[in-house]
C-alpha cells in the first residue's frame, strides 16, 4: 500500500515551528538562507524516505497552473 | 624537474591483401564485423568460441590512440574471462576499491566498494584502452575463424532481403563483400549509421574536460579521487585515477569557454598539474586532449541484417565507465544468439531480443551517465545549490552520501521481463532472478562457478551428481549440467535447496529456475530462451 502525503494539519505546535524556522534564518544573507533551505529540504526528504510521498510533495509544491507565487 | 612529452608508441598491424580482393565475384561471408575496437573484437572472439567464423574490418592499423577507457567492471571482466582474455588484463591492470570525494579543501566522504569475497573477478580493474585492445587482438589472432583485416575502411553499404553488401577501401583498390549479417561496431562516429541515414538522438553537454595521462612514480594510493570545486580548479571538478605502468589519469573540467588548444599546451598544463599534485612530484605527459560528452543512442539496434553495438549504437559520458563496459555486454548478449541463428538452430526472430534486452541496458546506462553529468556539471544556479548542499551534508551526515554522484559505477543490466525469460513459479529467498546475470562463487574443487558454466546452456542443479539430470539436447541445442552441493557457498547465493535447478543461458544470464527439476519445464524454457516459444 502506498502512503499518502499528509496535507492536513500535522504540526505539534505550528506557531513554535514557524518561529523556529524564521529564527534559524535570522541574520543570514539571502545566499546563506538559500543554502540553508536547500539543506533543510534534503534533510526532511531523507526523513520521509518514501519516493511516492516525496513525489506527491513535489507536485503539491508546484504552483497550480495560471497562478503566480505572488512575487 | 623537467617535464617531457612522452607519447606512447602503439603497435601497428600489417595490412594483408585478402584473396577476396582479387576474387572474380564478391565473396560472401556469414558475418562481417565493422570495427576492431573493444566491442567488435569481443564479438569476433565470442563468435569464434561458438564456432562461427567472421571477417573483421578496421579502417586503422593500430589499437586505441590517446586517453580513452580505463575502468572495467566486474561483469565485463567475467565476460572477458569467458573469452579467455581476462587474466592478462587483471595481471597488468590496477585493482582498486576505495574512492574519495573532496569538496573544496575538505574530504567529504570515502567509499570502499567492499567487494564480496568469493568471486573470481575484482570489482574493478583499471587498464589503458590500448593495452586492453592489444590483448583482445592477441586473443583474436590465436583463435581459428577470425579474419582480421586492417586498413579496410567501409565506405558503402546496401542490403536486400537476402544479403548485405559492403564497399571497402584499402591501400589497394576498393572491393565489395557480401554478408548474411553485418555487425556495426564502428564507434561513436559510425560510418554505417551515416551510410544508412540513421538518427543518433540524445543530449550534448557543452562542458569541456581536459583529460591528461601522466607518467609518475608518486606513491599516491590506488584509489579514485574526485574533487568538486577544488582550490586548484575553482568552480569545476577534477579526477585522479591510477592505470598500469605508473600512468595516471587526470581529468579537469574546464568549462564551456576554455580554449582547447591553449589548455593542452605544456606551459599551461604543467602548472595546472603542479597545483593539483604539489610542486615536488616529477612527471611526464603521455597524452592531453579536450573532450565534450554526449549521451545519445539509436532508437533501434537492429536494422534488417545490420546489428549495431557499442558506441555505434549508444554513446554515454565517461562518468561511471559505461562505454566499453556496456559495449562488451552487447557482444555477450548477441554472440550466442547469432551463433544459433547462423547454425539454423534458432529462428531469426531471436535476434530481435538483442534489441529488446540491450535497449533496456542502453536506457539504464544513458540515464545513469546523464544523471552523473548533471551532478558534476550543474546547469543552473538551483542545481548547483542542491549539489553543493548534498556535498556539505555528506561531510557530516551519512544520509547524504548516496546522493553524491561522481559517476555511478557500472553494474550489469538485468533483463527483467524479457520474452526469453520463464517467470518464477516458486518463491526464492535470494539468487539471480530470470533475466539477471549468474553470480559467481567458489566451487569445492577449487574452480569457479562462472568458469564451470562456460558459454553454453547449462542446468545448475543443487544436489549430488548421481541425482542430477543427464546432459540434454533440446531442439538440437545441447544443455550441460553442473551439479553443486546444496550445503555450499554457491547454494547460499542461489537459495539452492536440494533439487533446485537454474537454467542458465550461454551469456550466463538466468533463463528460468525451479524448486524441482522437471525435464518438460526445462525443455519449454530452453525453447523460449532461443525464441521458439511465444
Ligand atoms: C575520455 C574517455 C574515457 C573513457 N573511459 C571509459 C571507461 O573508463 N570505461 C569504459 O568502459 N569506457 C570508457 N570510455 C568509453 C570507451 O572508450 C568506448 O565506449 C569504447 O571505445 C567503445 O568501443 P567500440 O568498440 O564500440 O568503439 P571504438 O573503440 O570507437 O572502435 C571502433 C573501431 O571502428 C573502426 N572504424 C570506424 N569507422 C570504420 C569504418 N568505416 N570502417 C572500418 N572500421 C571503422 C575504428 O577505427 C575503431 O577501431 C571512455 C571514453 C573516453 C573518450
């Protein structure tokens, strides 16, 4: 059975996580932040491990057609 | 310390005028092989061992010139062992198993291929392509049935339903040969491909690599060293790998814009090498040249009477050492099939399975070499970002190490789902499944399993030899028996419980396997493996 990507709320403490994420980036140049994000993605992907779930996550992250990312 | 240029003197082979060149009517041969590179020569040797004569044409009169293949994988060595040519290669070559990956100034990771004990052949041997080809030429010359013709360049081709015709230029006047089957093993710039107007599609990479073979007696270990972004080649990659006779392969990525003529000049090359190896190392330069790489293939490897193999059929980047390795495996796949068809023991359709099975292999090899090339030469800021993140993480965390891709080393392709396989009807805990290559193991009598299998159909039977089935002949094709003790290391590798039988093809891939020997099932499986059964 293939597992499904969980897109429902799953974070223990969403506000704490969000603050910790921003704190980790605090004071970094844009380049350093980008490097950190890349490392973070790889670390999280490894923790998930399951290729089917990862594919669903990659798809979920792609902006829907016709929609810009807001930039 | 003076650095000298010491280009190698290759042997040359004499052009000998063939009686075919003076014949009143064009001579007709069963098999003509175009190209005496590693692949064409391996094919000729394999055919000769199956008792099929061939004419081999090569436009040159020597072996490979300059820096080309150096790394041969275990499966290729096993094939060459079957062809009677691996021993000198292993003796002369450099056996290695440790690789180190550096990023900037840091060693981020080392690997040990940790080859499993109890195999006749090592994981890898490094040997210059010119030595390897010379050994193949020597073997081809000692066998009966190989008519090797140097300075014979194919310049024209056509085919009708009953024969192919080749026009051949020689130091004398041109002549024509007719053939039942033509093997196109004429390399990446294949003349036959061009003469037949076939597309060669894929990706071209624009990054240039400066490849240099140097002669030095430094005591660097026999390891593969790969650098990403080293201080002596900022923003690019580099490689150091040992070959025979104290020759070392250096490989520097030099980017898209570099000028090849300038980069291969000694006054530029020597400081570059000193920056890599240190100022106190003495060396001479055997060869230096600049390459770009392509990953592309023919859509179909069979075109009527012409079968393409090696670089003529598929071209990969060198990362992962897949070119010669996969080409030799092409020959291994086709030789026994062509031998059966030529002797009228199998239908012509068996040759189509070559395209099917080796097409999968080409797909796998192209995918791997394209991925390695993309990792080594990131094409966009984001791909460089992730690449560098992987390398940073690999230094500290084991999880990132499998993502580092400086070349995935060549493993044999399993012909899963091939029409020649008889699918498993029983459960096996381990062992090669139908389509996979047989696994080597030491035998009680001091020999090796793969050497016992040889190059014909074999039933590998687990049980005492008096219970083993007798030698069989299935539709005129002989099938021999190798009986192995169910308590042995071989049995452990094959899940060889008493009574278990594996049917193994002449290229040592598994055709089928059963928990009990049943002659009817084995006969049907042999029929299927030679293209008789749908
Ligand atoms: C820098 C570099 C490093 C490499 N490293 C490795 C490695 O480590 N491991 C590995 O497995 N592979 C490696 N390769 C790839 C390997 O060199 C090739 O895959 C291999 O040589 C292919 O063999 P082949 O017999 O198909 O073709 P080729 O070696 O090209 O031989 C073709 C032959 O056909 C002849 N010919 C051509 N046209 C005609 C004609 N019209 N008539 C008659 N004869 C003709 C040529 O003279 C030649 O002898 C490397 C390649 C390069 C460039």
